[in-house]
C-alpha cells in the first residue's frame, strides 16, 4: 500500500523481497508460490516490469534458480490447454475418418480394418483411403 503511487519504490521493494528469499535458499517450489503472491500484490507498470525481470534474471544467475513469472506461467498453461484441445480435435477427426472407412469397407463387402490399425495412420492417409473406397463404390454403381 505504501508504494501504490510509487512504482519505482515498488519495484525496488519487490526485488529486495525476492533477493532475500533467494539468499536464504528457500525451496524452489515454495519460492515459486511466494513469487505468485508477490506478483499479484506488487504489480508493476509494463516499463518497470521489463526492468524488474532483467534485474531478477541477474539474481537468478547468481543463485542458479529460474523464476517463472505469472505471465510465463499463464502462457505455458494456455499453450498446454491449446495443445490438448488440438490433440482432442485431431483424435476426433481420426475417429470419424476411421469409422467412415469401416462403413465403406462393409458396403464394398471388404474385410474391415481394425480401428486401432487405422488410428496409427496420418489424417491424410485416412482421407486418401476414403477417396479410394468412394471411387471403388461409385465404379460399382452402388450408392
């Protein structure tokens, strides 16, 4: 509260707190949790945040302990979430394509390939198989 309108003092105070935590050898997991709270309590304007990070990196180098900012954590979490969503979407698409292939194989009286075998193939290969099966189905005059 004392540094609400004094961002430079806030930056100095924030660095001083973190420097002492590093010097005392606080466990890295506890340090990261404390850093989250400190980030939340002592927000800095963007220009000072950049300087703060530079100074903090110097402290990290001296103590061989990386600090992960709240922004970096959020970016990491968002990246993981986005990767999970993309993976789920790809799996859903593969499942749909595998199902289409099996239906077309039944319509053509072909032995159905096991779903697990189909799911090991890339999407492009599955789409290619569907194209081949559709052409064969059309050439037989069956719809």
